[in-house]
């Protein structure tokens, strides 16, 4: 048998209407065309689908079996059509995000909460980009957006400015370096540096300060959570370097102070890397806008 979606719609319409005339009106075809369609379907099946001597027109056992198939299949087809329509219109889609900035989880979650309310039909997921090569994954369409502070010249990828931030030195009030107006690379010699558990090249304190100066701290201690890092710093167990907005947002204690890195300070820029073919999607533009708004809120706090 060669059963088409129109056959399933026909069986369902005749059953619900109770006759060919009303079903033909519902399907917007002539009664003659509908009767011809039914006869063709019965010829394929080799059995009658209707008990024709009954009023209203009643489905036979074979017709009821086909009706059950129609009631199962047609809603799935309609849902698929609605999904494709949403993709074409930009109402739905996929937004899988990779984050190369460990501290950015603190900033991103409020952004995604606002985004979820605006775009409930967009499938959102987060992957920690520190665990894999995020940019190649973006080019291969394994993820759809990468939050990064290191723009690259990549074919088919655009980098959209989100916000600027300053990595700042954090130490307990009782720490000897807390009295300095700013700290330099040499000040880290002999210190225990508390960092997130990521590669050194992805940490501002190393990439922007210590590695260029060829300075190595006495020890490096790692902690997963910002609050834990600040707890250890406040207890004078070591020093840290964190984005300025993170220290303002996670107001853990008053027992530590922040100082600029170098006399001039260091400024870093955070970007959203997006495939150029996706840059025009309305929900992608909204995410970048919401991210900027949340960043400005944090910086003003």
C-alpha cells in the first residue's frame, strides 16, 4: 500500500463528519473527488474501510485501524511542521553555549534566565569550553556560541563585543601587599596564588602578567568556586586575581581588598563568538543584547 498523509486526513475527516459531503467541505475538495480517493485507497488495501449501508457513515474494522494510525501520526506531523515553521521564522532553534571564561558562569545564568522567558522555544545548553577546543567546535556546529576573551581570525566566525573588565589583585586586609596602591608581577614571587582549575594560558594573571614577566609564584592552589577562592583569600591562605565585576557581585566578606594589576591597570574584553550565518537570527541578537545589559548592571553595582 502507498498511504499518503492526505489519506489519513481523509479517514479522520469522514469519521468526525459522519459523511462524505461534510468531510469534503472540511477538506475543501468536491464530494466526487473525495469518493474517488476513498475507492482508490480501498483498492490498495483490498478491504472496505466503511460500512456504507449505515447512517451516519461508519468505519469498518479496517477503517478503524487506519483511523488509529491517523490519530497517532497526524499530530506528530503537525508538530514537526510547526517546529520547521518556527525555525524558518526564527522563533525556535538551538543555542548551545561554550564558555572559555570560568568566572563567567556567575554572569551568564541571569542572562539565560531572561533569555528563556523571551525565547521559550529555543533549546539552550551550556558546555564548559575549558574542557575542549571551543572554537573548532563552533566551526563544526557542535556549539553555537562561545564566550571568550581571545578573538581569533577564523573563517565563518564573528566576534561580538560583550563588555570590558579589569582583572584585579585580591588579598586579605592583613596581607603585606594589601597596603600597595597596585601590584606587579614581581610581587607574586613567594606568594600562594589561588586560581580556578583551568590551564594557565586561560587565566589572565598568567597570560597577561606573570608569563610575559617570567615570574612564578611559590605555589598555585586551585578552587572551583569563586566564593571558596574569596574565603581562602579572606583567611589569608593566599592571594588571587579575579575579574573586577566578579568581586563586586560575590560579596562574600569585607576582610579582603582589591588592587589594580600594574600602575596602568589591565583591561580585558569579553566576546561572543558566533558563526556568521547565525548572526542575523533574532534570538542570537537578543542574547548578545541581554549579555551586555547584565554586564553593565554588574559594572554599576
